[in-house]
C-alpha cells in the first residue's frame, strides 16, 4: 500500500463522520420536538379515540402490599400512552370498566416492561399505605416509538380539593388537558424529559436517516445538474473553456478540478 494513501483514507473517513454526527443530532432534536408536540396537542382519553385496557388483581398481603385491589388503566393512541394505577383497600377495584375497554386482565399484562417499576410500584413489597402514594400516573410520548415520559403526583392542598403536578417534565403554565377517564382529572400539560432509551435511540436513528437521505439526495442532484451544465461541482463557477494540459476542467474560482 502506498503510504500516502493512508492519510487520504483517514481524511475521507473523517469527512463522513461529521455529516453522520450532524444527522444524528438532527434526528435527536426531531425526536424531542415530535414528543413535545404530541404532549401539547395529542389527547389521551377515550373521548379522543384512545384504546383502553384495564388490568385488575388482588393485592398480595404477603408481599407487603396490604389487602384490597390493584387496578391499572391504559389509554393509548398515536404517539401517546397514559397509565393510571390505583392501589385501594377494601373488597373492590376502582370504578367500572371505561367505555371501549377490553375485558379485565392482569396489571402486568397492561403495563410494558419499561414502565412497570414506575406504574406498578407495589409489586415488590414497596406498598406505602398513605393515600397520595397509592396512585401513579405516567404519561409517555413519541412516534413511531415512545421516547420521553413524565409522571404526575396527586396533591391534596389543605384548602381542599386536589391538584396534579408533573415530575420529570416542564409544566406549561395555563395549559391543561383531561387525561384518562377514571375520574376526569385535569392535568397540566408537561413537556416530558425522562428518556425511554430504546424509543429515544430508535426514533433518533430513524429521523437522522431521513435527514441524511434528504440532505445527501439534494446534494447529489445539485452536483449532477452542475456537471451537466458545465459548472464547478464545488462552487458553481462556469468551467466551460477552462482546462489544464491534461484535459481536466480547472476552476479558477476555487481551484478544484474534474475530468
């Protein structure tokens, strides 16, 4: 191998790394923008056409969960999934099955693996008996895969009533939306910040590839049109009549040459 070829190959590889990194960063930015846009505009209630699924099982006293029932509702639509979990004492589950919901199954069947440690907090003996911590509300966004999520905490002020506050997301002041349908709670809209790594990476690669196809496709078309018109492929200068002694077009503007 000619020793002078190795630096040339290294420079060629370096030139490819920079566009790839730019495309990946662009794909990441688009993933975040899409997830945030869905958080603002996409509903997650059965009134909005979301698919509903409910999981119910008796709590396990032997695992420290106490007695009663664990109920999980899942509302899913394009680019949005909302989970509501209720761990209640007594002899029954939470309200009746919502309209359009599938027949009852187990909560573990309703909640995907990535969200179980957040939604099903009571399955490993960590059941807290106080009222607010007996509930969990998770909102995940992203397309084509869920990429970012946040959760909500139910707070009961001393003045009465209740309020929902987002954690792991940026609340948008004054913008609220009804989510789920168990008791029609109004939630502040929040831009989710917590990553679901598989979805975040997959969406970033997909959007980055799309950016690369568009960018490199446009560049290839531009080069072809310039070549056909007799222009410099690099700067677009008119090369007609500009040749060196070896029959190559030499650009007097930028110094590049082509056969």
